[in-house]
C-alpha cells in the first residue's frame, strides 16, 4: 500500500478549514439579513453611524467567532437611517413641570389661561401658584365670584394677601368663605375694603402668624379690633390704622404693649387724647417708623413723653435727658398744628438715626428750633417743611452746613415765602446727593436754575445707580408759580440737558423740571428728544421757543408793557390751605406768560 506524502495531508486540513470558514460566514450573513429586516432596528434612535446597531452586530460576530469586520462595515454603510422620535406634547409633561411653567405667569395671565380647558382651569387655580395674591392691580376687572373662587382655591397656600380696593367683597357669603380659608397669612392688606367688623375679626383670629397688617380706611376697625389684634397676633411688626376714625390711642396702646417686635405704626388722622400711647412707645423703644400726620391732639408734651419718658433723669452738664436714644428712622408729624419749637428741642439729641422728618403745615416752627435740631441729625435724607412760613434761608444754611449735607436727598419747602436764591444756591452747592427739590411759591429766580445746571454739570457720575425710568435724572426741580422764574432760566436748564445728551455714553445728569404750565409743554417735549438722543430736534425746539418768547416780549413792550404777568397763588384759606376733607385748598392768582 502506497504511503501518501506529508504535504498532501496538510493540504486536506487547509481545505477543510477553508470550507468551515466559508460555512460560518454564510451563517453570519443569514443572521445579518434577518436582523436588518426586523422593525425593531428602525425604531432605535441612532443619531450617528454605528451606535446601537453596530454594538449588536459586534456581539453577533463575537459569538460566531469569525472575523467579519468587512461585512459589518458594509451593513452599516448601507442601512437606512432611523426615523426621528416624536416630540412630547403638553399632555405628556409631568405635573411638576407644568406647575413650574405656569409659575412664570402673572395673576391676570393665569386667570385667562384658566378658560382654555378643564385641565388648565385645574392647574391655574392650584394653590401652589398663589402664595401671593395681590388683587390691587386687577380687582376692578375680575368678577366677585371669580375673585372669591381664586382665594378659596388657594386656601392655606396664601401667605400674602392684598385686597386693597376690593369693594365688591361686601355683604356676601363669599366674604366668609374667603376669611375662613386663609389661615396662614403673614401679611394682610384690607385697605379700602368695606368689610364688616365681624369679618375683620374673623381674619385676625384665624391668622396668628400675621406680621404686616394694613386696615387703613376701614370704619369698622375700632379699639376692640386693636385689642383682638394684640391678643391674637403678637408677632405683628407693621400696623397701618390710618383714617380709622373709630380707633384712638387707647386701642393702639394695647397693640404696642403686646406686640414686642412692633417696628412700624401708621396712625394718621386719628385722635390722640391719651398720653398712655406715648409712654408705651417710650418703654418699648422698637418703633422705627411712626406716622402721626394730621393727628388731632398731639402736643409738645406728647413728643416729650415719646422721647424722654414720664420722669426722665437730667444730665447736670448738658441739661438734657439721659434716656436711651430712640430708634426712629421715619417720623411724620405733618399738619399737627399744636406743635411748636419745643417739639424740635425735645427731639434734639434723642433721635440720632432719623432719616426722614415730615413737619409740613406746622406753621409755628421757626429757624431757632431747627438750628438746635439739625446739627444732631447726621443721617437725615428727607425733610418736609412745606407751608412753614416762619422759616427762612437760615434753615437752609443749617442743612447745607450740617453733618447730613453729604447724604441729604429730598427737600420740600413749597410756600415758604421767606426762602430764596441765597439759601437754595448754598444747598445745591453743598449737598452733592440732592435729588428732589420742591420750592414752588418761593422767591427763587433764574439764578437758582442757572446754578442748578452748573452744579449738576460738575457732579461726579454715580457708578451704582439702578436702571429705572429715572436712571438718567440727576436732579428734580419743582418751581410752580415762582414769579421770578422766567423762560430764560428754563432755557438754561434745557441747554444743560442737551449737553448731557451729547455725552457718550449718556450719564445720569438730566435735570427734570416742573415749572409754569405754559412752559411745561416745551420742557416735556424737549426732555423726550433728549432721552431719544435726537440732538437736532432738541436744538431746533429750543431755538424756536426762544425766538417765540423774545418776539412775545418785544410785542408786550411795544404796547407799553400791557402784557400780563404770572401771579403767585396765595393761601387765602383760614385753615392753612387745607379744607374740611384735609385736601389742599384752591389758591387764588392768575397765571399768564410774562
């Protein structure tokens, strides 16, 4: 028997391996074909070549144990791209996402969206969106039933409730429903509402966490309301009972005694006939804002009890009280006609943190009282001494040369007949942050306007001024019915504003002027052009107006000066310019262009 050579045996083994490799390759291609025709591959999102399908194919190749990279690449290149997945709709979003989207809508937008369908109605009236309900902006455009439903739906979620002016919630079952569901209020404003006493008490008793309470103008608020507030809401920090004519000092005394954190008390136009309130305020010494404007019965003795106490110790060296300084920041004693200079002397040295002081309409105040008080107020920023006709330029000098000159911002000296250019100019020069100056019916002239334009031009530019509608205003001047103000001074201000506009970039340096109404039309139009950066129109308007005014003056001189002069309004009211409703009375006088 012949023996086969060794070479033929290895050739047979090689042929067998080759056939086996081809067989496995065919089986792999059959699997690939079946896998590619399956609908599951087409539904898999594959934004790029070789993502999910490649992984599966590589796993198949690994299981088969063959090297089929070329076939895999061929399949990937020839496969069709997957179809895109459909985007989610509003109905597919989770509840939390929907609530987050609706939280960016305002109250009026939510009310409108609630009419889309039942789902939007349910979502828009969900209490999570109504942590704060401020109906003062839309109360006159919403039916009473819808307003009540809104508050009832919010329920215990409501923390801040403002129903100012909602007079439609009156003598209706909805009032009780509204009062009953709100049990977690932190602030409540019922100003101007016509709620009955029981409803007000209902709200107070069910909200012991109240911090800010505003019941201004409610005739149903009495001393019993104040007593209930003191017992049920010890955390109150701010209370406004102004114009509540049925409450007086006895009710407020209970609030001061029980609410240990009280910081703000507004009680304008109340009758203070009990010194106990002032004694309670002295003992507590937490009040920072006290408003007693137009309050009947307040005398110098009440102010002494407020800042010094009943029986204070007197320092033998300074001859002043040793009582701790008051924490007052804002004090309003405007139109308390019984006050005199003794009030200013009692305040001297006892209110070092005072920033705002309102004494308008207290006609008996003189320069001597302010000469003692102003040097002891280093933080004073606002001062209202309107209609204090005994004051003169001396008080303005004391402000300009006092410790508060660097921070002083607002001054109201209207109807102070004895004030003129000398004091106002000194104030403009020394008070660099002066922003608002109201001096209508005073003796100021064009010299004041020219000096204001010069001073503003030299002021440093503030770097942290907030961006508001008045962000470019550096000084606001009010010079209504000042007989010595002419069109020449007004034109000086307009020229300054045009120069301000020409700077790049535009900086806070604009002078906002309120003057005689015939001039005001031109001033407003010129200001509009200034803010619009239209230099040509602003200059054209200024030149045209100047030519018109000069022509009017020449025509008046040609007829022998028969033109009318603008008259000043005089206070002919025996009640000091305030009628029985405590509103400014009309003043006589004829206004005409000079």
